[in-house]
C-alpha cells in the first residue's frame, strides 16, 4: 500500500467524508472504489487508422512566392489562417 496526496475541492471532500461515514467505511476505501470503477470502464475500441487525404490541387505556388523563401511561405500561410478565422467570429 502506498500513500499519496490528492487535492480535491473542499465541497467534494466534505461530501465524500459524509458519504464514507454514513456507509461506515474510510475515505480511502471510498476513493479506492471510485478509482477502481473508473479504471475498469472499458476504453472505446480504437478505430482503424485513417490516413489523411492527398491533395489533388493543381497550380503550384502563388505568384511572387519562391519555394526557397520559407519566411514568405510561412507569412502567406499565417495571412490565410487569419482570413479563415475571420469567418468563425
């Protein structure tokens, strides 16, 4: 058996202490039971791994952006992102 410290909201701790006392058991056993129940829940089956779609886009780079100028590509990507985010506001 190991000892550990658990930080809980005071209202939750008070309710847990009352429940444990009402059931005539220790707070430790109440926490242990809850943790075991949580851990016993079956995790959802993992779905088969999906590969990202491959772009079929044509046209190449935008005019004025050289492939060797990474900072320009990054800046354009940032500007495109800002424009897309405007539609969500």
